[in-house]
């Protein structure tokens, strides 16, 4: 019997052996995303004063402990992402979003080596500080807070509304800590703007445009759902206003994307008219019962069937390839509501993929991070089984090919060693 049976190392090695169609890079990346990483103090950043790009907290916390329990990582931010290479599996370069968990069996040490249970797994490269982060807006705000970039600098992430109007246990999605994250950053005295003024966003984009050496390729406009109004504007007008101003000022400079509720077709058309080319009306989880329990606000304000209908309506506006709804991979198995078995969860998720892909719409997924202040994170601190995440990657690739679809646009190049999408491995395995 191997000495690693029953350990995390044993689990990872077993899954790599059992699913040879999924590369070790992706197995490891999924495990890091669902488990988080502990950092030696020397592997943290000097915030905006150093040579390494710090974690911006671009929308959710994506940490597995509250800010108050992160130790040194609360005052000296961790890096936004890490790039893994080499090690015993001779990994191709793999970009992983940083989710901090001081109790993780994965550790990045001061020598910038990633280990699991003390065993070296990969060499770590930290993201360099981009020149545009060294500049401030005229009102003193930082580019990192106003217009952070992720995906190794590919995507500008514009969370222009840091709060969601789905509020409280009966409306907030069970996996989402957007409102809590806003509260914890405010409490810690960090700059964290609830509604970002359009002028700030434009000024930050001008700094990026002037200093990025062509590295940024897309922006995402996003934030919480608007069920009434913000600044007197309903959701399509609120987010649309930013799109309109950005495209007027920087026509076609970036691929414009919006993450919003599944809105009526006329609203989707407005986004398109403003210059947005990709729309993400995220459906979060496919199963009917789970959708109503996990995303009660979406069920209440729009309803599952209507949500799906609007996704297909939007495909007529943007073209099916440019409607890319996200789901949160792993919540299908979250207690107390989730499926009992991995087989059932996979079958349900694939049913959803087939539904959308048969209409030419390719969803994408992020790997669930069980944030402790959310109901699902509290009840499932270990996240979903790694096997689910590994099998889903294979199933996703098969579904795309079964429906004759190409990798979704707006994420850069797919493939091992090339993909930059950091919050799931779906682009690494295509
Ligand atoms: S709609 Fe759900 S996932 Fe999106 S911000 Fe609101 S609570 Fe979070």
C-alpha cells in the first residue's frame, strides 16, 4: 500500500491516474481553487509598493477565512494569481487565482515553491506589478481598486456595484459573499467603493490604456443584481451607462462584456447597442430544485424557466457564441441541498450543458470557493469533491465537441500552457 493513501497527495495522485484524459495541471488547479493556499509571510506582497501584483479583491473575497483570520495576508496582500511550472509532473505554465486559506495543505514558501503536505509540487512565478497600478487617479483612488486586472493582465474587472440588491438569506445566492465582502473591507478601513463613479472608471481605463503595453484585451462590467434602482437607474441603464461611456471614449479598444441578470431581450439589445459584445447572464446551477434553493433571489425576481428563455433570447441579439452564462461548479454537491452522489451531479450539470449547447450557447464555469461567511461555505468548508471537478472538465470538453462548438470567445488562447482564465481550468483543458 502506498504511504500516501488517505492523504490529499494520495487523492490527487489517484485522480490523475484514474482520469488520464485530464492533465495533472488541471487536477492540481481545481484542488487549489477549492482548497485555497497558505502563504509563508515572505511570499506575500508589499501591497502597491512592491514588485508583485497584489490581490485586488475584485468582487467576492475568494478566501477561505474571513479577512480577520488571514494573519499577515490581511495586512500584506497575497498575489492576485500565481503561475505554476515544473515540479515532479513537469507542469506547463498554469495560472491559478489566489484563494487564501491559512489551514490549507498547499503552501507557497519564501523560495516560491508550491508544496502539498510538505512535498514539492511546482515552482511559482508571481505576477509582476503592472505599470498602471503605480499611477493614481486625480482624486487619489488607486487603479487596483477602480479597475483591477486579472487573468494575468488579460481582463479588466470592473465591479462597478460592490453590493447586490438580492439581500439576506432569502435572496442572496447561497455561495456568494459579495455583500459580506463589502462589509468586511469597509470595516477594515480599506478603500472599497460601493458604486464606482463613471469618471473614475474612465480615468483608470485611460491609465491602463496608456501603460499596459497592449496586455489588456477585455473588460467585464459587473456587480450585484439591481432589483430596484441605483443612482435612479434600473439594471440595464445602470450597467449600460458605463458601457456607453467606455465605448464612446475608447471605441473598440477592448472586448466589452457584461455580467448581469438575465434581462428582457430589449435590455440585452441596449447592451449590444452600447458596444458590449459578450453577455454573461449567469444561471449558477442547472437543477430546478437546487436553483430555487441556492439562487432564491433569481428564482423570485425572474424565475428559472424565464431566466433560461432570456438566455436564448439574448443569443438572438449577440449571436449564440457571445452569450456565455456561468455556473458555479461544485455547488451541485453542497450540503444540505445538493446531490448525494457525484454521478447524479455530473448527470444534472451535463443536462444543462446539452440544453444550452444544443442552441449554440456554450456556458462556462468557475470553481466554487467555499467562503466561510456564506451558508454553503459554512456548511461545506471542504468544498465539493475533487473528483467532481475533474470529471466535469472531461465532460465539458466532450459536450463542446458533441455540439460542434468552439471554445468561448473573450478568454484568450485555450490550451495547456496558454490559458489565462484563473478561476477554473476549463480553458486549460480545451
Ligand atoms: S446575483 Fe447572486 S451571485 Fe450575483 S451578486 Fe447577487 S447574490 Fe451574488
